[in-house]
């Protein structure tokens, strides 16, 4: 299986055979975003965010898994070739340093 990292970050994925590092490819897959102000409470603006189509996600290819953000993955639930980083692994300071496996669509 070929893994293609369509996030803007280097990924460190922990698996049964150790940790693999996957460098990002450009451009990252992203969702179109539209934010609209819908009101104001106590002087604080309130917004609604609507996520649209996904940009820069290639068509499915044999034996290829595209690693994208959770938002992108959830926007294309029909794609079984798309995954996002699994449960985060954090260092002693709480910073993310990797993930336990990948999360896929089913």
C-alpha cells in the first residue's frame, strides 16, 4: 500500500511494526470554508461556518491511501481510500508528536 500525505504536516504513524514517518506532498487537500456572522451576544459576534467541496484530493488509485485531515475525510464518506491520523500521541508537554494508526471511512 502506498500512503500519500495530503496534510501540511510531517506525520508519525505508530503501527504494529513501529513508527513510520510520511512527509507531506503539495498541495494539501482542503475543504472550502464560508463563515457568516449570524448575530451578536453581549457584544460578541456569532458565526456559522459551512464547509464545502474538497480541493486537491486526487481520484482513487489502486493500492493508494490518501491521508488527509479529519474534516476532509468526513466530507467524503464514500471514499474508502481516504484516512486521517488516528488517536494522537502527545509528549510530556502535551504537544502532539504522532498518532496511533489511521482512521478510515467505512
